[in-house]
């Protein structure tokens, strides 16, 4: 049992980190888009977004921008993000690296990407909402149903036992 605890703790930490990244992707993409539309270049907009956002994605983008300051190409620094943060950030990385490498239009790309990320986030929320009744089934059956049975059936049984004593 003691050997399993660190594994479970690491697994819970990874799940929390993945959930935080999934929550923050849309906000970071929106911040980068706002910075680009206000006149920043790609590196400046990533720097501004990482400074104003919170969470593991903003930290990873900040580290990627810091590595660019040390001579690493931005596309190369961003390509390692899906390995550490998960596949949720792959579309963001692909869009940003294509803008860096090939000179694709950054504003429309980020607008479309923000829309796609928000749709995916909404779909994940709807899936979680569909799973909620199944998760609530066990507490309902084990806690509320016995109490309901005691409140309705126990008085009937007590009344019938009084009637048998005649």
C-alpha cells in the first residue's frame, strides 16, 4: 500500500495539471490574440500573455520565450510543449509555429484557434455534465433512499404492529 501512494499522488497531480491546462488554453490564446491585434509581434505577444495569465501553460510559454532570449528558435522552443503539457496544446503550438516558420497571418489564425478551443472546452464541460447523474447515483441510493424508506415504511410497520396486538 505504501508503494502505491506516491504513484497515486503523482497521478492526481498530473490530472490536476492537465485540467488546469485545459482550462487555461482558451484564455492564453485570447490573450495572445489581443496582444497581436494591439501591435505586438509573436514573441512580444507570448511574453505579454505569459505575464498576464496564470497556470502551467503560461509558465511553459514564459520558459519558451526565455529560451528564445538564449538563442533557441521560437518554433523549436514551442514544439516541446505538447510533450510536457499534453495534447490539448498541440493545436496552439502548431498554429504558433506555422506563424513563426512560414509567416502565416497571425491575427486570423489566433481568432479561429480561440474559437476552436472554446468549442472544445464547451464540449468537455457538456461531457462532464452528462457524467454527473451517474456519479450522483451512488450517494442517492446509499444515503437518501434508506432515509426515505425509514420515514415512509417504518410508520406503516409500526401502525400495523399496533393493529395486530388487539
